[in-house]
C-alpha cells in the first residue's frame, strides 16, 4: 500500500515501511510524517507482524525534514505553526518507533541525514549498504537536533563523539559508521536487499515475546540504577518463562530439535 511518500507492505511476518520520495531524497513532508506515524501504529498493532523494517527508495534512506516545505511554511505561516511539527510529528514518531514490541531494522540503503539519521538510530539493528552514509546535518541549517538523536547518539557512540558528529554534521561513510558502532553491519550494495530480507525473516521467526522483553529491558536500563534494571529483567523473565515459545524451545533443545517460535 502507498500513502503519499511512504509505502507499507507486510509479507511473511515482516512489516516494511519504505520512504518513497526519491526525487526529494525521501525528505519528510507533512503527508509522509503523518503516514509514518499511522504506519508504525498499524504495524505495532498487528500481531502477525513480528519484525519491522524501515528503508528508503533510490539513493537515500531519508534526509529528514523537507526543507522546501519548511521554508514555504516559514514564508507563509507563523514560525510557531512550523515548529509544531516537532511535538506533533517527530516526537510521536520517535516514541512509536522506540515503543514497538518487536525488533526494528533500519535498512539504510543510502544517505540518512537530519531526522532521517535520528530515525535510523532508534532501530535495534542498522544494516548499511556500502554506499550509505550518515550526516547529522542539523547544525548545517542552524538547528539543534530532534527525533531522539540527543538520547540515542550518545548511547551509540558516547557523548564526545556524539557532539563532534552534531557540531560538524560531517558525512560518516558506512565503514566509519561500522567502526564507530553506528552500523551493526555493512553489506555490499548488490547483496543489500537479499541480506536485509534474510535478516528480517530470521528475526520474524524468532521468539517475539522474548525479543520484546529484551527490547524493553535494554531501553529501560539505559537511564536507571542496576536494582531497577534487575526488576525489569525479572518481570521479563517471568512473562517469557510462562510462554509457549519457551516451553516448546526447551523441549526442542532437550530433544535436539530445532524450535519453532509462534510468538505465543
Ligand atoms: O520544523 C522543522 O521542520 C524542524 C524539523 C527538523 C528535522 C530535520 O530533519 S532538520 C535537517 C534537515 N535535513 C538536512 O538539513 C539535510 C539537507 N541535505 C543535505 O545536507 C544533502 O542534500 C545530503 C548530505 C543529504 C545529500 O547531499 P548530496 O550532495 O548527495 O545531494 P544534494 O545535491 O545536496 O541533494 C539532492 C536533491 O535533494 C537536491 O534537490 P535538487 O537540487 O536536485 O532539486 C536537494 O535540494 C534535495 N534535498 C536534499 N535534502 C533535502 C532536499 N530537499 C528537501 N529537503 C531536504 N532535507
């Protein structure tokens, strides 16, 4: 299904959201932001979707805010109207992505800039095509940062490197992204689509409940003392320990068989 600048597809347990405005390097206009928020809600609520992939069409992943729309808004409306997009779109999108109870893969097919980079940083796994790159870009247009970059980036690369990347907005190519910990893996361009499909299929056939509990535990642990993290872990273990997936997988292990996970 295509809604404005975004395509949503579901196949074999994998929900894919594809930015599809290649002529604008998949910049986020109002329609695309609205569709992204709705798409995340739809995939999040669909139990048959067990892994979510975010990717782009053409030579970009996503280059953040559509600056043509932004400038047109500043020219015709009040600045307050333009800036409402942060609390009304970018923040809910970041929270929706972060709050999904299934693995999220950013398949970074090309350049990811500004809020486009921030979206990728919110994923659990960032697979980069060899020709892909990141740019924090915000400083280049005299802006701060949004869509969670102040929260994700220091956690990924440490505060000093995070500020260096934000201050300069410089291009970080795929190999450097891997070295910095911004990329989980880098794949040659011609093998990229097949690699992402295999990875997503693998995650979608995994123990969904356990993945969701891990996702939550890791996110919650980030800003909490050890004792609180241990409580979240204990609750996750209690819930996943009561699942059919767990029982079936333990039985399969003892019988030297391969488990089948159903997400129940
Ligand atoms: O209220 C609010 O809106 C606040 C929200 C802010 C959130 C944000 O995301 S702010 C950050 C916005 N993004 C940027 O500042 C990135 C700007 N783009 C770039 O720095 C470069 O284009 C790239 C590094 C991403 C890629 O460079 P390059 O050399 O590969 O391509 P290019 O030639 O610069 O761009 C190609 C076309 O895409 C060009 O259009 P044209 O001349 O072919 O008609 C360019 O204008 C267009 N384009 C690139 N980025 C954007 C864009 N069009 C609209 N919005 C963009 N963000």
